[in-house]
C-alpha cells in the first residue's frame, strides 16, 4: 500500500453517514420489508448481485405454498380452464405495461431466455429470406452470442460482430457501419451485462429498419430496473429474463415480445401443441394460433410464474420512474465511494459515468480482483467477477440499501489495502 | 334407456363393496396421506385425470415455501454454487435410476417436453446425415407430431406416419414395414396418450437399429407408472413429462435421455451458455460441454424442480413394481365396472384388455361422451375427453383409490341411464 492509496478516516465516516441519510430519505425504503427478511440471508454483509438473482418477495413464499395446496392440489386439472392457460399472456401483458412499454397482446412468458431467444431469432431471420447476415455485439452476453452462432451455422448465415470495447457500449455509428442489404437481423442487448452501457435502442432500431433488417432486443439486464419502450422504439422482437431485477427466482421463465404487426407473418421453429390453433382438438397438422400464442411451444410453467406475479405487484406499486431514480442514486453513490476509497488503490470504473448511459450496475476493474473474489464472498460481500478482471456491483433498487453499498465497497477497499 | 342397459342394483353394490376391500388391502394405501389433503379439492367426487396433472405431495407445499425463504432468499446467488447447478443432472440421475432404467449420466431435467423433444430430435437427425425420413405414429400425441412436422419442414425431410388405429398401438410389424435405409429417426411414444397401448420398445428399437436409424422414445405417459428400461432397450434418445405420474406440477420441466455412447457425437441446436464447456469464462465461440450438460440450454428452472424431488421421494419409497401392480389392479377393476355397468349402455373399451399391453389409463368410447363431459365435471368427476368420442380414465396409483374409480364410473353409468 502506498501513501497515495490512503484515504482519511474522515472521508469514510462521511460516506457512511451519507448512506444512513440516503436510506432514511429513500422513497422506496418502505418497500424493503416486502421482501424476504434479511435475517434469513445468513452471513450476507452486502448483496450486490441482484442483477444476477433478485431477492424473493415475502408474498412469494406464502403464495407458492398456497398455490400448491389450494390451486394445484385443490383445483387439480380444472386450474387449466380456470385461468392457468391465460397466465402466459396475462402476465406478459402486465410485464409489457409496467416495464416494457408494450401494449397488450405482444408479450408472452414462457421457456428459458435462451430458448425464447432461439425461437424469436429464428422467426425473425425466416422473415428476411435471402439476406445472409446476423449482426450482434462481440461483448454481448454469452448465451446471445452462442445461440446466434448456432443459428448462423444451421441456416448457413454469417454472424457479424460489432467490435465494441469492454468499457463501451454499442454505438449508433458502429451499427450504421455494419448493417446493410444483407442484414436479416440485428440482435443486441439493451443494457450490456458487463459494462452496463445502455444502447440507443430507438436510433439503432431505426437504422436497422432503414436497411430492411429486423431488430431483436435482449432486455435481460434492463427489465424491471430501466423502463423499455419497445412500442415507441419500433422494436420488432425482444426477449428477457425474469430472475434478475424482476425477482422471479432461480431459472424462472423468460418473456418474449413480438410486435403486433409482425405476428401473423412470423413462425417460430418449436411447433408445440400449445402454440397451435385449437390445441385441444389435437388434430393433424400444425397451424399456428393467432397472435402471441403461436410463440408458445410446450405447457406453460405455471408454478414458476407465481413469484413473477408477486414481484410485479411490488414493482407496479413502486413504479418504474421511482425505481429508475433510486437505481441512478445507488449507482452515483457507489461511484462516489469508488472515487473516494477505491480509486486510490488503482480501481477504475468500467461503466459509463453518465447516468443516462448506464443501467443498474457499476463495473469496476483492478488487476487483483480475481484474487479478491473469494475473500469478499467469505466476508459476505456477494457480487460477480467478470473476465478479464472486473467486479460487478449490482444494484437492485427495491432491495439494495445505500448502507449495503457502503459496506460492500468499504470491504473491497479494506482488502485492497492489505 | 332400454331394458338391456339395466344392471341389477346387486351388481353395483357388489362392485362398491369390492372397492372398499381393494382399498383396505392396498399395500400403497398408506402413502395416500403423503399427498395434499383431499379436503382441499373441493367438489371432487373422483379424480381420474392424474395422467394429465398429478396431485402434489404434502411435502411439496412445505418445501417450495421453505425453498423460497431459506434457499433462494437465504443463500441468494450462493445457491448456484452450493448445489442448484447440479440439480438438472442429479435429479436426472435419480429419475433414471428409479423410473427409467437409465444408468447415471444420461438424463437431464430441463425445458418443456416440447422443447426437449425438438432439441433431441434435431440432435438425432443430425447424426444421420443423408437420410431423408422421420418415422412416427399418426396417433401419437399432438406435440410430438407437430414438432416432428416442423423439423421435417425445416430440414427438408419426409415425415412418415405409421397408420395405427385408434384402439391399437404401434406394432413391430408396422415399424418393420416402414423403416429402411432412408430412416434417420424413429420417434414414438412408449404408451399411447389415448389408447394406453404399450409399444414393444425393445423390439422396435432393435428393428430401427438394424435399419441404421436412431430411436427417440417419448415416455410422457409411462414415466412414473410403468418402468422404462432405456438402457436395456438400447434406446438412443428419450424425453418425457414430469407433471403427469411424476406429480411435479402444472408445466413442470421435462427430462431428456441421451445414451452415453452417443453423447460426444450429438449436438443440439439451442446453444445456450449453460450447455457450453466452462460457461463462466463467458468466452468467444460455443463448444459443447462434456456429457449430458451439452443438452442444457438456458438457466435451469430450479423452483419447479422442488416438487419433482418431493414426488420422487414417495415414488422411490413405493417402488416402481408396487406402483405398476396397483396400476394394473386399478385398470382391471375399472374395466370390470365398465363391463358390468357401462357396456350395457353401449360403452366400449378402446384400451387393450391385456394388462401387459396397457399403460395406466383406460379409454372408453361412446357416442354420447362429448355431451356427458360437462355434466361429469359438474358432478366432480374429473377426466379427459379425447376426440373422436372417448373418455380417458386416468389411474394414478399413488393417489387414486378404488372407491374413486367406482364413484366416477358409477356417475358415468348414471348419466348414460338418463
């Protein structure tokens, strides 16, 4: 440790006091006790990984128990005809209205994000026959890159990567330089999983449309924390994950969006019975159902939709504007601590410093972060390490406190000082 | 009602007495209270639809609640590293050992049955390049037919249907007459969803192998009630559903089996991050993981695996031999009632009368069954109608009582007499 890396005890104490003040003034603070009691999360000093797995609401614990006993156990097969069959579209509509800027009839909850991405990317590509290219981001989330690589292989297409940087996001200029008359599909993330950079979805969508391509947005790292405007952007397709900021539990189902005007023309490749017109006639030959139903394949995962519905209650009550405001405040506060306590040790901020260009996590870089990961977890500071040498500070506005951010980052500073 | 359709009150009373005796002597009777209390299933006179949706165990209700509070809420992201990541293969191994006749390392729990079928059928077909045909059963379950139709379309293959009859099953002779040097994949159900006919899986697998084809078995209507012998049959691929006799809840995940010797050569098309070698390096380019992991695509649906684990506890305790014995006894008793009370009204038995050729449901046929469905449901007799004019009496050995079979079929007889 050098002298330059020393910060005055006064700075640390002031930051800690600020955390208490910010928590006391937090308009969403009253919703913290809507989530499972922190007494259960033994040994957790700071949970800074809500962008990987959100916390459960208290209502979820009670509702899944009641669902098993009263709905599944009590209604038995009748449940399908008394409502379950409508859950994928009803929950989809609600998600669309509360979080995604999507009018009713365009969102479905089903499958895993990977499978939904496969289905919708295949559907989009098939709608642009003759075009030979898929465009994505070399720094996009792995499953997106792998799924598109597989599709490109099987359809004999070229997968072209935008050469973004670790700390940047996809820019409009990069996309403009790559889309053209051969582009079938542009598939990108709204918020980058590592840097948290926000893509200019409206401008990129327009550009891609000017070239005659369709656009698929992956909202996994924005859904529930940064309002999307799918209809307003003119987005064609979107997918996303519900176990991060949407607090729906480990491996909860994905959502998929298909713009209303495209639905009749698009077909997805996994032709299951519940995506068929009149499924219960069980007749010969597959004919896709009307509307979003055709993007369903198998039997909807009902039990795992219960937590999503419970979390949406809290998200809707809070409102996306207040959630975004607290997300920005948490990130700004985190960066303030980094500048005061971690920068002296050589830590740099990978994420954009401009809040308008940043999602709800702050990624930091330091050559010692890999070796610090285990000691941090042992100290109860739960966050993700990402290659090459990054720590992601995930800030989930409904459940993360400013005090928690302070505790977590102070622990990082403490380890760097040893 | 004609005189011929009248049965003596004495016959009915004797059958009812037999139900009481059979229930009293049922070696699995002691396990009935391991399932959610029947007091919750308001208005149910007879649940004869456990082949569509099994009942929940009591343990399930408690375990999902505890899972949310203590595991998800308490361990948070740590849960993935403390066990969840292994659940798909661990539960798969257990399912393989208890129900499927599959040695460890060949079964995974993931996706919906439809998606798993798509993935494994695609993988199997890709392993037989140059062959142009897929063989299935014209009376197979709809999702199987639709998925294969979609695959045939996209891969430019011919989907050939075995012309089975409503009341028959797939015969070895039918398969022999259709498989040949062009057959890439034979995809069939072990137990037919409508007739309950059991296919001779070992003989059909041998035949297909003699022709150089791979075989995919859909075990949805046998898993948990009739032991499969995947390894002994020489099966290449299998899929199945866990919400029927495996009591894992509405829309619970599927399972997939890939014979160990094929795993290294087979690739499935939905290339997600969790099927990749070293997924957390998040590196460029997809390279499939070793073994069954490569058949996983997205994040495993953890919460919805909790009920499956709880149900397997009871199934394992009962043992598949005892379950099959009670299944046969229930079906025999049902047919006895049909012969005594329903046949006089013109009801015929579609399912095989030979227990060795029949799964765990009994399908009946009568021209008035469509109009009887609503009154039966209103009377609390829950069973499925299947085109053209069939009622399925689904008998789930761990939860169906002989008294329930009697009540349900007596209600059918009563309605036919009006």
